[in-house]
């Protein structure tokens, strides 16, 4: 059986998850479910990015020991994945001793290649990104574009550096030839433009005083801790056995695809392949970069108080309803504006009045004539239905286009029922009614299978209701709000 290894970006755990984390969890899950339905053996990995300076500061503010703080917050992220119906096969914590040892091993491999050296450095540091920036990388307000309103810190210390500049030509070649494929093309071009400006070596350690003795110790230098972006990227390897289970690691690595948000593309498209080249390890095959949510037209910000808690939405409306809104109403390759008001409108029109109403009316008709299935059940399959428009959309990660195709089928079936009017024929032509309903049941079974990667619970409910032999009415899938 062919394998497929997919990773979700490893979230910082300095605060509770927001709606953007939920979006990426769901996108990773859809890709995973599609590959499983295509017959692949799949592993989906995520975890907690726990060794960041921002976690230390957040723990201090909360008055908790750092380990207790990251343990508590990482568990909240994992709980969110479960509430969304996302099935991570591996959840790797950054504070895990096996991860520490694996990251020290990665450091030693890069050092063996002569790519790590020590020097004094002074620069502007964004704690939000956990990254140094030069003046020409900042916005018009001399701030990081990812964290506007937060003043950059001037940091001066002696650190270890990685020879990123040494790998410029190799990385350009890998990306330009799609050996390391970046999706979409616009993000590939962004990285190629960045590479043309010239790569600079970057700091890969922090002094203990600034790191507050938290994180992965630098091998053979107890005064320093490994920079979080050097160790956090390695979660993709440590979680599948790097340095502790060679058999598992050799089976799963390299990753077939990393799923990330646009704000961390440089770390994944430039730093990560350079580190792996230095360590003489295999490179991931593809990088899928999605855009962001705004909220009611504004960027999510604690200062603005517009950070949406996904737990509250799931509790109010259900996981599959939220999954539908994420996947059907937003392109992964464009920023989308999230509002609860729009979500409710979509819920009522597409789910309550659309899919839910179709399922209810067909089930009621089947029940009213004591409809018995004639072979439809045998056509139920666990494998994804190969359909040109739907399959092409999934291959390009255009989830919204795949969902649009499904809803065209729902609309068409509704129109078919309205045209045929089976309820008017029950007393005069029961044979025709059964033929109409046989077609409807077949179409509903197909719709439920097409929905499976996107709305797994809903898909399963529909399949259970329509696999017969008797089809009965049940409570509404999506009660109108």
C-alpha cells in the first residue's frame, strides 16, 4: 500500500486556539481523508510548538511554571482537533525528551557539515514571529506585518549561526523545478523573488538568559538554547521516529506535504530545506500554503477583541456546519472574512434548507410508501467517487470548488423531485414513484460519499439512514437557526 505523510503546521501554544487554527486543522483533515479514501496508508501529524520565548513570557504572565503552562495549552489545541472531527495520528509535543534528543541530533548533523558557527549579533526581533528582521523587511510603521502594533525588540548577544547562504542555489533549483513544490504558484513566485535578493545566514540559538533556560539545550554548550524555528520544524521528523525509531522514520519520511499558513512560508520554503540539505536528509515533496481569516473585515487581534473562539461555535452549531463554512465559502488561496452573521445565513440556506431539507423530504417519501431498496445498498463504497470536476478540484486543493460541485448535485436533485412530483403519483402510479425514489436514493448515497472528506459525521448519518432496506424519517440534520 502506498504511503502518504501529511503535516499540519505546529501551533504556538502561548494562547488558546482561534478560528484560524481550526481552519488549518480542517484543511489538513480533508486532504488526509481524501488520500485514505483513495487507498493510501496515511499519517497526519501535528503537535505543540512549546519551546518558544513567547510561551515563556505567557507562562510568566499567567503565574505558572512553563511546563505546566504548555502542557495545559497544548491539550486545548488537541481537544479542538477532536471536537472538529480531525483525526491526528501523531501529536508531538516540543517539550518531549525524544524531540529534544532528535533536535540535538539534527544540530549535530548540520555542525558535521560545517554549517554552524558562533558570532556576536545585534538585530530587531519580533517575539510574535520568533524571528529577526532587517529594516527593509518591515512595514511603513517599522513593524512586522504579521504583528502590527507590537514594537520590535533590539537584541544583542553572541549566538550560533547557520550557513543559510551556502544553500541558495540548491534551494532555488529545488523550488523552480518543483522538486520541492510550493502550492499555489503565487507563493512559489514569492519565494523565488525572495531568494533572488540573496540569503543571509541566520541565528539558530538563544542565550539562556533570554530563553530563561527553556527549550532544547545546544549540544556541548549549556549556555545556549536551540532557536525555536530550528527545533519546531524538526517536530515533523521527531514525531515519526527520527533518532528514536529508524524503522518508522524510514517508512514515513520524507513528508508528502506540509500544510501551513502564509505567515510562516519562509521558514518552511527556505530555512527547512536548507537545514535538511545540510544534515543530508531527504526533503519534503510539497508545501501547501493557505491564506488567512479576517473577522468582520479586520485582522484578528487580541487588542481589537475580535479573536473568535472555535469551541463556542462548535458547541452552538456543530462541527460539520463549521467545517462546511470553512471549506465551501472560502478559497484556500484568498483571505476570507469570517463573521458569525454570514455563517448563520449560510447555515440556514445551504444546510438547513438545502442538504437537510433534501434528505428529510426523500426519507419522508420513502417512509410514506414503505419503500424497499432494490440493490442500492450494494453500491455503497468506502472509496472516493472518481468524478472529473470533483477530483480535479481536490487534486488542486480547491476545496470550495469541490463543495460547489456537490451542492450542484443537491440542487439538481431537488429540481428533479419538484419536476417529477412523486407525492402526487403515490395513489395512481406507485411503480413510477418507486423508480423516482430509487434514483433519488442512489443520488443521495453518492452525495453522502462525496461529502465524506468534508463533513464526515453528516456523511455517515446520511449513509446510515439510506442504506436500508427500509428508509425512515429522522430528526433534521441541520435544524434551522
